[in-house]
């Protein structure tokens, strides 16, 4: 699916099918248009979201009608997190769901995912979920990136690849002289496999920690610049996803990059705001790629899709008609805000 080409920084190209047809004009094209995953409401939302990108597309739902796609308009990023936490608790049968007399399908925590553009954005959601006592599985559960030997290593290789983070690298190594010696040794190796480079670095620095071993395990890229670029992207791609299948009893938190290939009965898309989607990085934004990321997030949902926004909404929302809009200002919000 060219609309799910979201790894341009790794060399993925969304126009590969078009180029194939140009190079081989007699190629027979067979379109797979039936969608067995999502409800008609989710598919309609997805098609509208991606409609501004070039290309022909069709998705025919096999499933029956489901719930309308919802958009919760909140007063702040934190209130988005609180809204999501309260909604998940309700969906799982907690809070005052029964008191409201609603007859809704209950979901286990493991059937629910919260997706966002960056890992940083997900931290607010994680904080709110944990405050509500909701188990969640997040990238921060693998916090090896926060270890000094890991962040220092990434700073060093970033410095010798593109000159960024030189000050941090020198501080990590104990001064400029040590930095220059290490640079002289490792700069010629940068086109080797990152795992091989890191193994040599591990011996050079005498590092023996579990966090560093996790970094080595994550470095499954063609070369060091590619690996560093993946780590720097808005959510480090899928590098930080926990290994194996998530626990059935935990809400899954993931970036839009990291969610590709996954599916959940219920999906919350958090932070559908301007400057976050599309992500403002200080460099030229690839709006079509950002729109494809949004499309990938939407199509992770099988049954229910809930979008949340605060402040200035994402310009991508203007393409979507039929959203069930709701203002979210819980009565207890300001009391709860003070607790965070």
C-alpha cells in the first residue's frame, strides 16, 4: 500500500508502484480493495484523510457499520490525556459506565491502543493512565535510551556523523582530547554495520550494561547514519517497541511509526494538533509523508477510533467530514490538573 510508505528517511518511496508501471508498461495491476479490518466509518475517515495525496485508491469495507469516528476537543494536552484515561476506564467497565445506563461492548485493556506522533507526546498519556491505575505498555518501559552510556554513545556518533551534539560527546568522554582520539578511531567505520561498530565501541569504552546491550540489539540498520536518523525521528520509528506481543492486560502506547503493521479494536489518536501532525522540526516538512502517517494511525482501528486535539487543530482534520465532535472539559479537570 503506497499510502503506508512512512519511512522515507530509510529510503522508502511511495511512488514505487507508479515507477514500476512506467518501467514495465505491460505489467498487470491487480488491486486489493476489500478491507477486512476496519468498519466503514473508520475507512471513510482514512480515505478522506489521505485524499489530498496523489494517487488512486479504493477501500471497500467488508465489516458492518460501527461507531462514528469521534473527535474530542480538549483545553490542553494534559486534558487530552485525562480524557483518554477516563474513556479507557469506562470502556473497560470502570468509572460510572453502568450508572449512565449505557449498553456498550466492554474491552480489555489489551484491545486498546493510544498512538501519537512522538514518544514525548505519549509521556503525558502514560502519566494519566498510570494515575488512573490503568496498566499500559509503552516505549518508556524500555528506558535504555536514558542510560548515560547509551545517550553518550549516541551523542558521540551523532557528533562524528554530522557535527551535532559535539559538546555532549566531549562531556561524555571527559574532554576534547579524548573525543578527538575516539573520533580518529571510529570515523572511518561509519559505513559498517551499526551493531559491529557498537561492539567495537563497547570494547573500547569497557561498557558492560544491560542498557547498552539493548542499544546494540536495536541497531539493526545498514549503517550508522541511518540508525542515528531513525533514532532522531519524531518517535524513533519502531526501535523502541517492546519485544514480542504486548500483555493482554495492558493498553498499548506507540508512535505512528511504531504502530505500522498492528491493529486494535479501539484506537485513540492523541495530539492531532498543528505543529505535531504534521510535525514541525525546523526543517522542511514532507506534508504528504506526514499525511500518510495519519492514515496509518487511522487504519490501525478495527472497531472504534477516537481522535483528540487541543489548541490549534491539525490542518489534516479539515479534510474529514462526519466526525462526531465533542468538547471535553470534565468537571474534575482542574482539580486533577493540580495533581500532575
